[in-house]
C-alpha cells in the first residue's frame, strides 16, 4: 500500500508538483474527461478549423458540444480590390457555417469586431466573459498569444482576451451586469492554446486529415486554387510538425494550462 505523504514532506519540486496536479480536477494527459462543452475562440472565421479541425471533429463524434466564438468579421481577408468589406464579411460567415457543419459544429457566436482591429480592452473582455457565462463550457480554446513571430494583432489579442475572460468569468463582481441579467459566474477548469509552439498534448488526426482539409477549403474566399497550391502543403507540413512530436503522421498540438496555473505561476511554461 502506498502511503500518501503530507504535502510538507515533499522535498523535491517535481514530487510536489505531481502531488499538486493530483489535487486538480483537470488532468493535462486526460483533458476531455468530464467535458461536455468546449468554447473555441477564433479571431477570424477560419482559425478554429485550421488549428483544431481534426480535434473538433473527434470531440463532436465523442458527444462533446463545440461552440465557436468568432471575434472579428474577417473583412480584411482578400487581395481582390473589387470586393467590399461588407460583402466579404457576409461571404466569410456563410463559408464558416458550411465549414463548421462539416465538422458537426452547430453553434457560432459572432462579436463582429472589424478584422485587424480587435480591441484588447475591458469592453471586449466583458463581452467574452458574458459568452462564457451563457455557454458554460468546461474548457476554452484560443490562440497562444506567445507564439513567436506571430504578426497578426488579432491573434495575439484573441489569446490574451481569451485567458483573461476565462480567468474572470467565475468572479461575481466582474461585470455584475451579467448577474443582474440572470447569468451566473462560471469557472472553466482549463484553457487550451492552439497555434502553439509549446504543445503539451497532441491529437492524432491522421484518419481525419482529409476531412479537415475539406472543411478548411470551404473557406473558398481564403483558399482560391492559387493560394491552395501553397497552403495545402503548408497545412500538411504543420500537421506533420505536431505529428513528428508525438510519433504520428498528422497531429494537432495544444498547450493546456489548468485554471490554477493561469496566474502568478513561474512553471506554467514548463507544464
Ligand atoms: Zn486568423
């Protein structure tokens, strides 16, 4: 029989950390246990499928509801001078619906900020908190805001807004208007960063890679034949990068951080 040590008896960081992780409900190596709903925050109408299309398909097949929270209207995503912002935004939303349907995602919530101009401010944070309180997901996905060399401000800001909202949604005094409107504080047990260079969890998507590419291609305004010629190899290479890290052909990589370690934690980057 293994005797449980009192916490003060651990004399190495590693042993203490393992015991601490044991106390948490969320397990990085079994992240979807007891998860019924996931909120996937995306800056633009194709980020969830590009980053996590395979994972999303598998979650839906396992009976887990996936809801998209689309932050901007995607109205900058073209090099065609004849398309107006308004026209492009409408087209992209339709493409997003088709793509989501292919993966089994039934709900897309839109906040409609202007593409490239997502504000990183308290009002936007509040809007995301309200969505978390309405949807009550156990887990929230977002882009990793610390991805080196990421040039797009919407991606960095979506990541920061996402973890801030996930950290504050459980605090009743944060945006009390929600409570007056009948919503309850809601805590998420973990966040998962996609588009990450520091994954600590992998999903083997080899068997659904074809479907993932098909769902990405539904974003026709983004992936014309010319663009696809370069992007299909790019997407496959990205999936092979994560695949190489976990010994599979194609994979998606996620960096999970349990809620407790999202604040003042010097080892969150090592989990
Ligand atoms: Zn994007």
